[in-house]
C-alpha cells in the first residue's frame, strides 16, 4: 500500500509541473511587447526632448532679435505702441514670416504702406522671430509644404482668384492702385509660402482668408494659378504690363494716333 501511494504522489507531481504547450509562446509575446513598449517610450522621450530644447532656444533667439529690431515700434513685449506699431498678439507665425521674409519689416520709414525690400535677416532668424511671436498668443501658422507645390487645379485657382483677388491685384496678378497712396502689389515671382501667408494673415489692406473662406486646398489652387502665369507668357503677344484696357487704350491712342498723324504729314509733304 505504501509503495502504491508513493507512485500516485509522484504522478500527481509530474502532472502539476508539466507546462502548457502555449506557455512558451505566451512568454515570448509578453517579452516582445514589454521590450517594444519600453523602446518606444524611450525613443519618444529621447526625440521629444531635443525638439523641445531646440524650440525654446529658437524662441529665446527670436526674443533677442525682436528686442533689438522690432521693440521700438511694437513694444518690448509686442504689446504695440500707440500711433507707431500695432500689437502682435495673435498675428501668428505666418504674419511674421511674410512681413520679415519679404523685407517689409523692419519698416524703413513711416508711410501709407510697407514696401517690399531686401530681406535683412537669414531664414533661421526669420524662423526664430516667427516662433517667438507665435509663442505669445495663438495665430495663423506657417503653412505646410504640401500646399505650396503649385500642383493643384489651375482652372479652379483662376476662378477663385478672379472672384476673391482680381479686384485689387488684377486678373493676371499685375497689381493695382488703391486709395490713400496704397496699392496691391504685383504677384509675379512671389514665393508660394508668402502668397499663402498673405492670404491667412491679411497684410496691409488685404482681407484675411481663413480656412472658412478659402480651404487650404483652394489656397493651393490659387498658388497653382499664379505659378502657371509665371511660367506661361501671354499667348496674345506683348502683354503691356497685364494692366488691361487702360494700358491697351493708351498704347493705341499714342502709337495709333501718332501713326495716323505721321501718315497725314507724309501725304501732305508728298503732295507739295
């Protein structure tokens, strides 16, 4: 009886110590998930930290540049100065990138409108200034590069431009005069990023076209149309500045009438 009892006990222990066939697979899966999770957490932390540091360093650099070049008109904290420069709270990075990136700011002298001139800062400095102003309050951001490729629908862009922009910029983007000494600039050769930034920030007398007025895709179509005009000359020949019937009428008046007068004089001289 004792020997039988010992055999039964040993068999029971063997059954309890035997592993399930899927136990090894489960342990491997748990190990992989744990290792992968830890690696992902470490990687995201390692990659986020330098980005945060770089962004803060860029903001700090932008603040220094702002204090040296912009605070006289816009205030030490960008709160604005009455009668000199507006507050920059809420204008966003797009406005700074456009104004500084096209040389309009810093302003050379007070006038009806800030004129485009050679840029006084490097691309990195412009970016730092934009990040600093953007850190003060929410505002329009610098657009994504996918909207700046000029690979949209040029026909749709032409229609949108005629409806929303041609009354000031001319249907061919040649620009035009406004009131009180202001003007809508010509758009030939303007960088796509600056065209987009102008639409979302509304510089000078230009209205703001947010994403409710014109979607990012529609803005990209307008850029496509303007870049199409840059690459394709006037199919009718000399475009006379693309200023429309005024320049065409003036051309006919001066040269056409001049030609008639010249022919008249020639006929009279020949008759005599």
